[in-house]
C-alpha cells in the first residue's frame, strides 16, 4: 500500500492531529492526496451501507448504490433469491453496465460490446463471442464476471458490503453497536427487521469534504441552537407535530456523547437504566397516528418487560457507523465522497412494515418536509457544511487547525457498552473517536493492523 | 389569423391566454421580488404542490420514472400549511442558506391551455430559474409545470394543483429555497 502523503516526503499523518491540544489540521479535509489515500485505505476496507432489502422485493430486482466514489449494482438473483453486489463496471472496457437507478433485470448487458452478466454477476455471453473467427477459447467466461464485493451482509434487512476479504464480520466490525443497529431496525412494536424503507434514495450534492458532515454530525448538539435558529423561530420544530407532550411517568435514562476510539463508531446515545420502554407521548398532527404508535409502544413494552433496550439514538439522537452512516430509530443518512470537495448525501426513511396507510403517509410526509435539500430542517445544515470547505482551503486557512477539544479528558469507560468512552452530551467525544479510528485506517497496512482490537490495534489517541 | 368579431370563442381563448400568462408572470415576479406572502395568496387553500423525483429508467418504463405522490419520497409533496411554514422560515432572516438572500430570476414560458372546464383551467408552462448568491454560487433549475388553476375574483386565479417536472435526477444544488 502506497502511503500517498509520506511518498510526498512531508510529514507523517499522525502529526496532523494534536491530541494534547485537541486539534485536527484542516489539511485532512482539503488535501487531495489525503482524499486519495482515504478512498484506498478506508472506503476499500470498511463495511459500507448499500440500502435495504425492501427496495428489491422480487427476483431480478436491482438498485444502483454507491461504495465511496464508485457505483455498485445490488441485485436479487432470479434463482436463489440472494442479494449480491457488484461494481458497476464492465470487465471488458470498464463501461457502466447499468445506467438505470433501479428496475428488474434478466441480465445486465453492456451497451459497448454486449458483454452480458446474469444476476449472480457471471459473464454469460459477449458480442460475436460465438463467431468461428472469434477465438472463443481466449475468453474464459468463468474468470470475467462482474467484480463482486468481498463480503456482503443482510443485517436485519439492511444491506452492507466491504471490498476487503480480510475485514472482520459485520457484527465484529460494529462491536457493541450491533445491538444498537438491530434495535433501530425494529418496528415500533419491537419486532426485528420490522421496517420498510420508502423509495427511492433521496440524493443530493453537497460541495464539501465528506468528513465535514460525516464526522461532525456524528453528534453535534452545540450546533442546533444557532444553525437551526430559523426552524425554531418559524415554529418548525424538530418534532413531528404540534402539541408535543412531556412524559408524566419518568423513565430512568441518560444521554451521552459516546465514542468507540478503537472501532470509530459513536454518537449521541440514550442509555436505559431499567427494563421496559419509556412512556409514549403524542407528537403527530395527523389523526390516528399517535393511537397507532401508542399501541405499538405498549406491545413493545410487553416484549421488553425484563429486557433493557440497547443504547441507541431514540429520542432525538443518533449514532454513526464508521466511516459515514448516521443511524436513527427511523432513518439512515450517509455520505458518499465524490472528490476532495464534493460529497453526495443519501437518505432512506423507514416506517413499520405493518403500519396502516395513514401512519405510513404521516411518516413519509414528515420525511419529505424535514430531510435533505428541500427539508426545512436539514437545509439549514447545508450552508455551514458547504462553506466550511472554501474557507478552509486557502494557503493561509489550511495552515490552521480545527478545535475538537470539547470535553477532552472527561470521558470514561462504561460497562454498558464495553470499550466505548462515555462523555457529556455536548462534548466532541464521538468526533475524537472518529479521528482515532481514521488515523488507524490511514496508517494500517491491512486489516491485520486493525482487528482484532488489542494493545497494538487499540488506537485511542486522545 | 383569427378575424376578431367573427369567432367569439377564439377571441375568448386569446383573452384567457393573455390572462393566464399575466398571472403566471406575476407569480414569478413576486418570487423574484421576495414578496413571498403575496405569492402564497395566489395558491388555493387546498393546493397540492408536488415535485416528484425522476428516475433513470429503461426506455418505455415511463410509469416508473416519476416518484409516486401516494407512496414514495418526493422533493415537494405538500399543502398550503407546509408552504406557509417554509415562507415563515425564509422570512426569519436567519435561514442561513438564504442569508444573505439569493438573487433569483424565474423565467416562465411555453404557456399552453390544455383544458377549460367551467372555472377550472389546466395550463402547462415551462420555467427556467436562475439563482445567484454571495459572490459565485450559481444554480439553475429547468423544468415544466402542469397546473390546475381556478378563477378567483380577487387574484384572477388560484393555483389548485401544481406538478413540477424538474429536469434533474440527483439534486445537484445543495438546497432548494425557492418555489417553481
């Protein structure tokens, strides 16, 4: 593996992060050499989120998703019904084999020379391949299938993949957050894999480095009051409706900013200190919707009579999976790098599979007006995330450091999530954990240096 | 050429065309002049304001091209109450992607009357919207609209339904803070 930055002969990457001062060099966000190294050493190795099985219910259904800067075809096979993922690049000359966002396919035929692949990615034919004067024996079809991801995981309906055969299993990659993610993919009555996701992906471009939103919004309680001032002032609160209630029955819970410095995941999580689920409080405009969720919550409470819920972002928070997926109890938002200064932001919003139409509609309309480039709440963020980039890029600006010191030294390990540092909810603990893991990936020669977590691979740098 | 006086229906159609164009141009002007509350007055109370997303689909699979207003995620898919909220937000002066405010120019053209039923008129048009902001932030949105308008004593017409067909797949601008 070429160390791109070191090859240039300047400094070691570790010097870009000052763990004493609690700072990160802006160079990490604006330097194209670092970006290239990230694509190689982070996005080629990590488990990345592709989509949800509810987007491709039938044999032959496919969606085109992304892994880092590259497109992948995610397709449900016609014979074994299994979902697989392939690089969207013809093995012959590299043309995009599929140029549709989604659909149902018997085969994928490249529009260049008709190299044709089935829904398991195998090459089944090529243009003029059978002609007597085309030496058929020089095309060993079995070796020229689409490039398939090294590992694929359907985790309670959510689809993940990695290009690295040496990456640990998805559950090991998540560590203590596996249960948190599993919980977020439950329906509101506590059934595993209980959500379906509204189609299609909501996708928009954001002219900034992927780490600006990808690392900052891991948890960022201090931005809300200022960034989202207009939503507050206009009465468009974060909640889903008017007449939001306060619970009358207290439930012992604690909110923290948490970060796993060895695995890189973290965010704002609620820890629950007893079995059961908190009381449901009304929050929807639309008639009947609260009734549905109140009933569902009661059904869930029965399932959790003697179970403590896994810490997760329920109730206004979210946690994030390294490198760039934010997980709520009802939606997934993630960032695809395009270039050093260009990111594409994707959102999928979920709802209980078994909810009636009026509940699905209420959740869907909330997602439409809240999320993304036209969402009144999230559009606030885009301006700040955008202009961080040009204002950090200049010859003077990039010599400065970003401040990530908030709460440094105050974090503690907590038995409820082994290996994770727990800190005040307004601290930057989760962002620091991101950078601990980021540095480990950028310096590691392979997954051997990254997992399992032990004395030599544990990389809490601050 | 229509011979005036000889064909009353044609003459009425010409006048209607003129009235509709005037209405649609005025709407665009109000948006560009930041008179957003006056723009809201031109929308019916029960308006469905809808901008679907558009997929890249196989030739002929046109029924899959637009996202469904009934079951899928759309760019805009809302009534007047939500639009009023958006305009309250734009008028706070602290909605950062519009502070400082943008210079918008909405150009409306290709106005075609598709159908007239009593007080209700189906009219199609095209728009070109140019955004210029700060020093060098430039975005454009190009598309067409399928409107259902209703005659109104006060404002001439009210927009009852609007389907906005944007010529875009991934939303390329980082935000959309204007209307079409």
